[in-house]
C-alpha cells in the first residue's frame, strides 16, 4: 500500500512505518467490525501522515491495492467451481449459517434491487458529472502506479504474491493442527471460503459464511465437529491476533483507542471546510 500511495504523491514523504501502522489498524478493526469499518480508520491515519493527501485519492489506492488480490481470488474461485467443491445457489439458499441465504433464496428480487441501485448511482453520476471533475482527478491519482507496469510488478505485485503464498502456508499448518487433510487443494478451498466470506462481510470477519461454506466444501473429508473446531479455532486465533496488533497500532498512532470519535470528528471538519 505504501508504494501505491508514494506513486500517487511523488512529491510527498510517505513513510513505511506510518502506512504499516495504518494497515495494521485497518486489518485489526476489520477483524471485529463488519462492513469494512477498518478501512475508514486506515484512511484516517494515512491522511494525517501524508501531507497534501485527500480521501478520494487514498480510497482509490485501496482499490488499486485490491486489484491483484481480486484476480488471484477469482482464479481460486474458478478453480473451486471447476472441481465441483462450491455449492450452487439453490444449496446456498438452504445454508442457515450463510449470511446471504435469504438473497440466494430470492434471487430474482435480489437482482432487481441490485439493478435499481446501479441505475440510481449511474443517474447521480451523470447528474453531477460537471461538479465531479476535480473529484475524479483526485481518484485517478490513486491508480498512477499502473502507469509504470514494471514498477507495479516489482513494488506491488511481487509483495502481494508473497502474501498469498504465506496465506496458503498458514492455512496448510492450521489444517494439520486440527487433523484435517492438509493439501494444497484443501488450503485453496479454505482460502476460497474466506474470500467469499469477506466479500460482503455482514458478520465480523464473515465467520457465519465461512463456517457454512467450510462444512459443505469439506463434507466427507472430516467429521463435522472437527470442521467446526478448525473453522472457529483458526478464525478466533486470527481475529485475536489481528485485533491485538491493530488496536496496538491505533493506540500508538492516535494515542487513544476511541477511533470512532476521531474519524467522525475528521469527517465533520472536512464537511465544514468543503465548498
């Protein structure tokens, strides 16, 4: 993330420790707060540490950061679908622990609602197009890293590829620890359930979705109690570890754990000074 921000603001000093702390805070809050609440905390911290930065640009750097992850996650999902490991929409509608079973049980109404939301957003963008010229320029700065493909591959993609390797390695050893068959195939399937769980995280860390998908995906490979122990044990371990690091970073960088008040106060200040 630091390298993407540095590309967006080449004339500003972007320190590793500042962005690292913001990333830890972001991950820590996201571990226990649904709907990606940690993203706001990370953006707030970085904006305070990078001179001249704006929220539209910083938010777009997060989008740029997720592009590589999205491609890899999509590849894993396609792999899981091709292997027949994932349930169909009719099965998802019957998974009571699945956060979105109601939506899959009413797929036509869900698609209609999504279509209406997209239409309203498009109409609003067209209506305010002229007023948003400066806004879109700031958003575009966040994607400046893609103008130099070599720099992107060397300074961003290679680190994210290493991150994915570490994720699969971690899952592999968690599988072994809970006596679930530990293979690369199974590690990828677990990663797929985690990726789908945080796609629309209604529950903290998408734990409800993850458990439902794991029980279906690994049916017949291990006992139900073993799978539940694995799912809960791994998720709780990660939540506690990420939360401790994240709130430690918040305390260090903001000198308080009341991050909601600080973020809301900053939003009010921005609104007051906006034309």
